[in-house]
């Protein structure tokens, strides 16, 4: 790992980086000289400070970009804002805005030719959402580069990971002294701050782990996200035959049927959002079973 070029890329001194990580300047110097390994919890903090992923740091991807070496990971670079507006909305209604990568921007362009038979398209966002959109109800899709307009704010994936860690543990108490904690005290503190900003534990769990969707009237719904729902999204939307996406075809977004199903007409929905992390875990698990 070449930490020094990454630090200099941001115009930071060793002392400034050390202050961001709550370590000493001497510790940063040892990391750069490769006399000491960077602990996992500080790798996560480095990713936040450098605006990248842990994998980027370990594989020196940012160094390669800075040296103009050809790499095939530009799709992961932030692009800007994807803005959706829908038919039937008031002129002053707020458009749906999502922070997206360059790869998502290219994907939206490739998916721009929708048909009545297969009207749905999907994309991932930088704020850990995977979004399904029914193009039959979309009035306008606008892509805005971050150089023109600042993209919506979003939390770094390491902060989201620390939030999930705290919420899954069932406690937001200070655990910085416990050896099994995979995040630094600084990252856990940031996670606690965001949880409070989002309205507390219950609201954060719904946003991190739940399903949200809108019908054609713009009414928003929120439900718990279960594996059965993701399976339904995969078979009824992403891999569905045309007749499943038309007329009076329904989808179960309410989870296990033994506890009571909640069915919605697919053509009457305009967006469905789920956590990207959960969708990836589900997709990878299903691909490995095939």
C-alpha cells in the first residue's frame, strides 16, 4: 500500500492525516515507511478520509489513476446527480435525486430505450440504494455532472458499515475498548452521530435495512425487507417475462406469506428502493447456488 502518494494527492501533511485518524504523526510515518501494518479499523478511516474504498487503498487504485496508468475501475468514480420526475406531479413537486457513479450514468444511457412490455429499469446509488423504476410513469430523467451541480450528500460506506455494526449489536454504548470491534472510536462516533440525525435507532434500521416504494399517486410506503421480497423482485421484475409486468400482475412486498402477504399491482408502482448492500448479498448468494 502506497499511503504517501495518496496523502500528498490531497495536499495533506502527516500531522493533518494523523488528526483525522486520531493517531500520532509518528504512527502515520511508520505506516508510510511500511515498518508497521495499518490496522483494519484505521484502513476503514483512511478510506473515508481519502474518499475511496478499502480495496482502492490496498490495491493502489488511486495511485494508478494519479499516475495515469490505464485501469478499468473508472465506473466506480462519483459522477453527480440522477434526477427523476414523474407524470401527474405538481409543477413545484420535488424531483427524486440520487448520487451516482460514472458507471451508473453510463448504464442509464444504455437502458434508455424502454418498451411497454418491459418498462422497468434499475440502478445503484452512492448512498447504498438499489432503485427499480417503472419508466411508464417517468416524465424526465436528468443526469447532472458534479462539476455543474453539487450531488446530494451521502454517507461513506464505512460509516454505514459502522452504523450497521452498532445497530446489529443492539446497543449504541461506547465499545472502543473491546478488542473485537472492527471500527475505530472515531468511526463509531460518526456512526452514532448519523444515527441520531436520522431520527434514532428505529428510523436508522428502517433506512438501512428496509424497503421503500411509491405508487403512481406518489404515496410512499415502508416495509421490512426480507429475502422472500428480494426473490420476488428478482423473479417478478429483473428477470420477468413481459406478461408479468403488465395488466393485473401483482408482487408480494410484504414478506413471508404465513404472516400475511401484502400484494401490490406492479404496473401501479413507480419506484422501489432497497439497500444496495442487501441486494448484493442476496444476488451473490443466489449466483453461488446456481
